[in-house]
């Protein structure tokens, strides 16, 4: 209980971009931190943006500021250039995507500094400028004080429209708002409200579905979700940690046992979570004395993640006597099995709220796609508030053509998980200080 009360206090009133009027921004330079960390592909006329969702998400804020007469300067990172300029990681291709959305921005390749400031000052009210990839300069990731100050000196007001980066202590996220009045963009505000509602007053039963392979992040989220949700269904690579915690053989499956700092054994933590939440599940049909954290009862296993022959895939019943298990094999678990899928779908069908993050298996390989696809269909079809997130999860639902069927698609990824884990996000804190 203590931890839930702790989380409830956390959301303070954020200054919102929607509270800014013409008098506040007319003729002023507004630095908007967007997340244009988008996948690029080589097209006939050079690099172009392959997935424009993150660019689309910034449009409302940009157009709002344009209409009020602001000079809008967009700042973002892209990829991991390692603190130096790399042509293939230039943000310039984003201009084309912005144009399609009716925003005719100019590009500035100059580093933050006098020359860039000169170009920015020449903008007309309502004009938009996109600054080159901030990670071309080591000061961005290092949150260098001087770099943050120089960046802030380019503008009068700061707007954060990059929720997905708010868990990072980078100059454009936490450094700049130390020097400028800071506001939350429309999309960032919506993301926070959606996640907050999930934490404060979800329609019950609240079913959380967690999968994928970033196990460290996911176990942390499961720890909080076990308090918030009525049932937590675990699949994908994360499930292996829980199986191992219960003494179930996982052979050579992906397992992570240490947190990033190496201080916590995740398998032990999984065991604690299972024990702590053993008999608590409540569903619409009444109380069912079953564990709150549920992990697979069967899996699809194969010799390797690249297995391409169906005959090499076997279904393993994990509830059977371990003596029946194949011995000394090199198996890896790559998808939830059919019984698990049926059980999970039954529970999802009773939900009032579903939060889903992380594929149930290695869906990129069609032999291990079924678990993720069926769970996605079940969540898409349930009459409930459905919130999904995670880069690979979104790629999967996109591939299944289900994008439009969820209540809210979070672009927050790791930041959303951190938020749900009960952590204060540095980028949000920087706006409320
Ligand atoms: P998201 O981006 O949705 O948060 P993650 O990045 O945590 O998800 O994990 C996604 C990846 O997890 C997928 O690319 C998938 O191949 C992989 N994955 C799912 N199940 C397993 C498994 N059992 N073993 C290894 N990798 C898995
Ligand atoms: Mg991912």
C-alpha cells in the first residue's frame, strides 16, 4: 500500500503549452524538444523517414505555437552518433515528413551557438526551424552545463514534447529547462494523463500483459503492476525469469539475472513477486483464488531463434512432470504455447482495462508469431480501455494491421515503463520545479 500512496502524490500540476497565449509567445523563440528518433531508409533521393508516427505526434504543439506567432525551433536527437556528426544520422529527412503535414520548416546544420542564433533570429513569427541532431555534440548526452546553457540561449521558452526521452538526464531534457520557463506539449500531457489514469483509477478488472526481451526494465514494471493490476500475464523472454524462479527448466532460453547496476538478482526478485502476490486475483465473474502473476504453462521451443523448419519446433508442457522434459537439449523457448494463449485470452476477455507491453514471443520469425498475434487480436477485440506500448509491440500490431483498434497507443516505450514503475521522470520533474 505504501508504494501506491507514494505514487499517487507524484503527479504535480504541469505547466502546459495549451496555457500559453499570443501575448506569451508572439515573436518569441520557442524551443520544442521533440522525439524525432525515427527509423530512416535509403530512398531514391537519399535518406527518408520510414515510420513517421513520432513526427505526427508533434504536429499539434507545433501548429498551436505557429498560430500564436512563435518562432518555433525543433530540437531532437536521432540514433547514436556518439557525439560527432554522421551524415546518415542527420535529422534533415524529417523536413519532408513535416512538409506532408503542412509544416514547411527550414533546416539549420549549425551547432547550437552564435551562427545558429543568427539564423533563428531571422525567422518570421510562425516559421519553423529544425536544428541538427543534438547527439552530434557530446554535451547533449553528458548533460554538460555549458552545452545546456548555449542551447537554452537560442530560445525564450522551452516546450517538452518528447515523453519517450523524459527518463534520460540529457541536456535538452533536463538542462535547458533550468534556464527557460518550461511547458509540456499536448502529446506529452496526454501520455501522462493516460498513464496516470491507469495508475489511479483503472476500470477493473485491470489485466496487464508484459512480454519482450528487455527483462531488466520489465521486471521492474511488473513489480509495480502487481500492485496496480488485478492480474499480470507474463510472456516473451521475461517469462523465462519467472519460470526459472519457480524451478522450471528453461534450457538455453534468454534469461537476465542482474539489474543494470548488477545489484539485484532478477530471478530472486521474480520469486519474491510470485510469492508476495500468490492468491489475490479478482475477476468480473467473482473471486478466483489464483496467483496474480501468471506465467506460461506451455511454450514453443526450438534449437535456436533462427529456426526455420516447423518440424524443429516443439510444444513443451511446463506443468508436466519434469522427468518428461527433453534432456540435455539446446532448446530455447521462443513463444507462449497454445494452452497459455487460451488462458491469457480468456482472462483478457474479462478485462475492463488492458495494458500491454512486450511481444509474447519472437514474432519476427513466423514460426513464433502465433502467441503475439492471438494476444494482440484478443486485446484489440475486448470491450475495455486498452493501452499498449513498446517499440517492438507497436511494430507487431502494425504488421498485424491492428493499430487503430486500441484506446491509446503509447509512444513512450522505456519512459512509460519507468513511469509505471513509480519512478519520477527527470524530464517531468524539470518542468515542475
Ligand atoms: P518492446 O519494444 O515492445 O518494449 P522489447 O524490446 O522488450 O519489447 O522486446 C521485444 C523483443 O523481444 C522482440 O523483438 C522479440 O523477438 C523478443 N522476444 C520475445 N520473446 C522472446 C523470447 N522468448 N526469447 C527471446 N526473445 C524474445
Ligand atoms: Mg524494444
